[in-house]
DNA sequence: GGACCCGATGTTTACGTAAACATCCCGTGG
DNA sequence: CCACGGGATGTTTACGTAAACATCGGGTCC
C-alpha cells in the first residue's frame, strides 16, 4: 500500500480510502491512485483488513456430508447468496457424526476467521454438545428443532408430508404406508409424524412403518416387504431415492405402478421425472432455504442480536405419473382383472 | 493474549510460544499458561496470525455448481482432506459460466485469504481468461486438459469409456451407440473420443452421436430417438443420469433391457443399483480425486513450485444387470420371439 | 474583509501475533 | 571461584490496514 501511495504521490491513508470506496476523495486523485494500484498489481490484504476491522466477511458452514442432494443444493445456494453479499464461505466438514466430531468442528471454528456459522445437521447431536460459541459469532441452524434456542431455517417438512398423504387419500386409497428415514433424523421424524397425524385425523388405519436409511437400496428392501402386503395400495416414501428403490421392488414383484400401487416421494430430485414411472413427489426449495439462512445470519451479524424461532420455506406437491386411484375395492377382489 | 500473559504471570511471547506449540517452554510454565487460556476463554486470532505469517492455511475452491454428483463428492473429499491437514476450505461459486464470471471469481480470490486454489470447471473458459494469479498462490485444476500449464487431477475418463465400450463389444454387440454430454465439457469430450477410438480400432461402424446435457431428461429424449433405431442394441451413456433417461425411453417404447438393448452409464451413482434394471456403469473415485487435489496443492504450497502434468485416478467398470449379449442376429429377425 | 466552516488530504496509532534479538540464571569445567 | 554456554523467558518490532485526529486551503457569510 505504501508503494502505491508513493507512486500516486499521496498518503497511504488516501489509498485506503480509495480501496474501501470511502467518500471524500476528489476524482482526479482517485484516478491517480487507481492507476498506481493497477500498475503495481496491488491487492488489499484481507488478513490485515480483518485484523483491523475485527470482522472477516466470512461465514462458516458446518455439515456432516455434501453427498445428499439437499445439503449440496443448500450449500450451493448459501455460497451464491453469500458471494452476492460480499461474504465468503468456509466449509467445515464434521468427520464423524459423533459428539466429539461436532465439538471438534466448533472448536476449530472458534479459532477460525468467521463472523457467523450456519449449521446443517441433525440437532440431537447439537443437544448433546455443550456449545461454546466464540463471542460475537452468530448461528443459524438448518433442519432442526432447536428453534427455541437458535434461529432455524427449514423446509416445511410437515406440510409437504401432509400434502403427499392427503393426495393419496383424496385419490381414494384406504390408507397410506410409509417408508421412513433413519430414526436420528429430524426431517425423517417430522415427515413421519405428519403422515401419522393425517391418517389419524382421517380415521384411517395407521400401518406399521418401514424404516430405511435414505438410500435407494434401503427403499428397495422396504419395497420388497410392502410388495408382499396385498392391502398396500399407496406408499409415501420419505425421500425420492427410497421411492426409487420402492419402484424397483414393486416392478420386480409384478405390482404395477400406479395401476395397483401408488408411490409418492419427497425432495423432487431432478431425476424424478425419469423414474419408471415419473414420480409424484414433494418439491423442496433448497435454494430458498440457503438464501434465507444467509439473509438471517447477516441480519444477526449486523444487528448483533439473535432471535430464536423457525422460518419455514413452503413445499409443493408435484403430481406426476406414479399416483392414481386404487384398484377395485377388496370387496370384489380381482374383479378388474 | 496480553490478558492471558498477565494472569499467568508471563510475557505475551511465552503465551505465543505455548499456543503455537513451540519448544523451549518449561512444563510448569506451560501448564500455567494453558490454565490461564482456559480461564479467559482465549482463542488465537487467525487474522493476526495470517497477517504475521503471511499464510492463511486456507484453500479456495472455484466451481460453477455443486449440483452435480461429481462436484459435490469431490468437494466433500477436498474439504475432509484439507481439514485433516489443518487447512480450511473457502468456496468460490462462479455465478455464470462466462468469461466475466470466472474472471470475477479469480479477482475476488486474489483479494481473498487463500494459499492455494483448486479449480473445478470446464477449462475452455480458463483458456479464454487471462489468469493473473496473485503471486505465491498455487493452483490445481480438476477435469481439464490444462495439464501443460497447471497440475491437473482427474478421473481417467478415457480408460473408463474404453472399458465400457469394450465390455459391450465383448458381449457380442456389433457396435455401440453413444449419448454424449454437452459439447463444452471436457469430460464429455474425452468419453466420446475414447468411445469412437475403440470402435474404430475394432473396425466397427461408428453411429452418429446423440447429444444430451447430462440431465435425465435429455437422456430420455436421446433414448426415444435410439429406441426407434432397430439396429441399436447397445448404448453407452456418458453419465448415469442420462442412462436413467435412456432406460425410461426404452421401457416406454417396449424395448427390453438387457434382453434387446444393453445400456452402460458412467459415474456409478449410489442410486444406480436401484434403476430398472440395476445399471452397469463406470465407477469414479471422486474421493480419491479430492484427496489428490489437496495433496498436490499442499505439496506445491510447501515447495513453492508447480509442475504441470496430469494425475489420473483409475476407473473401474461395475457390471450389473443392464447389459447382456445382443438378441439373435438380424439375419433371422424375430427368430427368438 | 475577516472569521469561520467544511471538504480534501496527511499523520499517528492500534489491531493480535510471532520472529528476532536481548536478558537472565543456572550448571559446568578449567 | 570465575568465565562461559545454553536453556528459559522477556522486550522490541513489524506485518498491512483503517479509524481517529490533525492540517491545510478555499469559499461563504455577515
């Protein structure tokens, strides 16, 4: 910076003013400084800036994995929005989904140069961890029920599940079977709870839950069990991948979709239009979740206050070809064949 | 730091020595300092450290999108490996895949606190951009043919494609049709080139290429066209998603897989086992690519030298149920029906 | 016409850390 | 018993920036 100042024939403070876009620099001076910067290839040193200002213009993101569509799409949206706001994103993968792993990530983040943190993970681990955040570092949590302690942004999982189940009931199905995600997952839990509530409110039988682990493989196994269940005509899978597995299992067992069995997924993966048949599913707006996270976090950072509470991003049901009215009622079995 | 020093009854320099694990501090002193640190909740300020040392212990990752499986898995591996080496990852999304977008990202990175950069993108844009890297910042490029200018790490795309095509020829197919990715993609280009080469070397007819854009939807459209081609008994899709679309199109047109038509994909997505039928595909080791990137970059950072050249990570063909010998030769059409 | 004011620019200083150098003290060997 | 050496610790300084304050000069108002 001193070199630039010398070349431009001004003081380093004026250079600083120009580089920060400070007002009060006459146009002719400003142009000289800019020319000198270009000539010397000057780049402001962000470490020195951060040291001086005490803020880093950086947001940390803590997560377990990027391999799920939801996480990678959310992170992508977070990164895009942050970039637009002039913030950088630092990724903080947690090696193992254990208490130590999470604690370790937070400790490292504490030493790190971030003004705020976005946490994308199952919150029961957050519960277990004694979170000691560096003072002045704000947090927003995704996919969690920690709304009483931290600001939370999430898809409206419950409403999406309700729409899915109601759609199947409206088509005339007596009840809906459910392939759920892992027990530790809050998303999974909320989808299952909404499914159960709708059935109970409608006075329908609540069939036993089939548990998967989000993978297509686990959906396939669950699908094989459901295919053996003659009364099962409607299945709500907690995500699209498991729905894909269910479709394969039903196909293998000769149960036609949607003629004999209807299937609904959750996520609306880009591929869902190419499943056999194209999948009716609940669309999640991951991009909006990401934007809201960044927005909420920056608001906190600027205002220095964190208000717990949950922001819900709406979901919409996308009806494709995997759902239809059930076959003829069991009173006249095989009447349609 | 001064507070810690005061509480521990030592100088701030001794505190610094303890916090950096410097030798030459007597055990009893060290313990006192550590106790004081804990009591005051001291955390080293990374901005000040970076300013003093001139290095940031941070790696920047430039990419267009996280929505492709390959990119998100690679980034995940990069983040994990970097964390293990004590480096943080800063994400740098490029808004638009244009020259300006790329240039903008590099400019911002120049002002950013990174010791090295990993670029994940189609390199013909790199070509067009006049890359002015901040001095001392190293680069590794993924998925590119810039091996003459930068170190490159990539999956061995060509070999994977060769294995796929040879597998189909070995099964007895007369030739193999290809659904390729977008023209701008180097991965796509290399897979297509290897496909063509194998066919030519085997003296087979090279059918016209069907072009897709990586999406299942585009694979579906290509599949519809191929389904109308009676002589087409073997299809190599440049990725699994397009293969999924092809499978759907063939199914809709009543062409059975693999009895009538064989299909091979590329990527080995986790879902590929649940396609109808489970997909034969080329497995990519994204995790290894990520590890190599970080490893190579850190080596450069430590040695201060960059050696252009390409590191290839091997691929393996995973044979599942979407490939089989062709139906009876056209000399006796329909003889098997 | 002079006091005052305000905009443009310069000077000083501090942010938190760690390298370089200085100092102190104890043990050892001649 | 003293000089010397080396390990432990303290003091000084600089990293690049920007806030706070200082200065300077020209225009405005009474």
